[in-house]
C-alpha cells in the first residue's frame, strides 16, 4: 500500500505568530488492486473506471449530510456501505476506512460523532486526483 503522512501548517500573512493547522489525510491506495485495474482494463479503461467510481463515491458522500439531517440511521449506514464497496473496487483504502467509521457511527446511532466522521470522509474523498492512479506511478 502507498502511504504518505504529514501535518500541514500555514502561517497567516501579516500574522507571523499565528499558525493554522489544516488536517491532512494520507491517500492510501492498494497498489495491487490498482495494478490489477490497469492490467485488466488497460490504462484508458482503468482511468475511466477510477474516474467514474470516484464520481459515484462523491455523489454518495454528498448525500450523507442529508440522511443525517433526516435522522435515517439505516440510510446513513447503507450509503457508507456503498461507499466502502466502491472504494474497495478501485483500491482506495483511505476512503474505505473513513466510510467504515461512518457506518459504525450510524450503526451505534452516535449523533455527536457523525458530523466529524462525515467531514473526514468528505475530505478524504476529495483528495486523490487522477495522478494518484496514474500508471507510471503505480507500475514503477
């Protein structure tokens, strides 16, 4: 698996003593799964599949706050399970793990924990760009 970790600190301009911490989630990919996609589908097919799957994931992540506002715990858990399956299909491990947390909170009806885990999942799913799945990086 690929893993990179770092915390990002930014100094605000004009305020040399103020440090803003911005959460940074590592993008973790299952390299074996990504290579399988490229071998089975070819570069264009794999990139298309990844792009479509990321869009599907983001669509479902966008529905999570709506389900939470409605108080539909089963709906939240179902969406999280769908996101987990989609992420697993393209080897997006960090997204799968974040979605697992959402599912666990929904299963336990943990209303106070749900907003931060949804925000984390949203942040994780917004991170990877097309380069993360690029064949040159994966196959080398």
